[in-house]
C-alpha cells in the first residue's frame, strides 16, 4: 500500500527538517522544497496527498503557488483536489478582510501563523487527509 505523501515548501531548512522528522514519525512520506518554483514542479511530479507551503519564499510566494495548483486542478492536470496548508509569519488574523482576500486568492484550505504548534499542525494534516 503506498504511503501518504506530503509536500513541504519552506525556505527555512530548520522548518523543513523539523516537519520532515515529525511527519515521518507519523508514517508520511515527505517531499521537501526550498522555494515556490520547486514546489510547483514537485507538486506536478510527486502528486502529493497534501501540501504545506510557507507564504514568504523566494521564486514564488505560497499564495501564488497555491493559486497555480488550484488552476492546474481546474484544468484537469490533477485527478483530485489536494488540501493545502499555508504557513506564514505575517499574522493577518487581526485584519480579517485582508486574510479573507488572501485565502480567497490562494484557495488554500487552512492558514497557520508562525510560530505554530507542531502537534496542532500534525492533527490538522490528519484531519484534512481524512476529508
């Protein structure tokens, strides 16, 4: 039985390694990228079951990567909708209109603000994967 594959894109190596270690403990296969352009290529080639994107990355930001993935899904490039979680240090929860605008643009499923609780992220990943 194939393992569940999670794509992580973040330009901070420590974040990638922490997430990789914890998610592999849960039995997930992890594909890691250091920027948005790599993430787009990996999403197309690896076909992950879930994607975790940092918002502020070189190349393409996480909002644009998520939007492009949603456009690819609409064009039939993917055979299913992939859950997307955005991670950002730019806390918009006190500006709900702006947060809604970015979430509507990206069509991501969830945004978590850095610093985030690792166990909360693992729980949310499991929940999104269960559908």
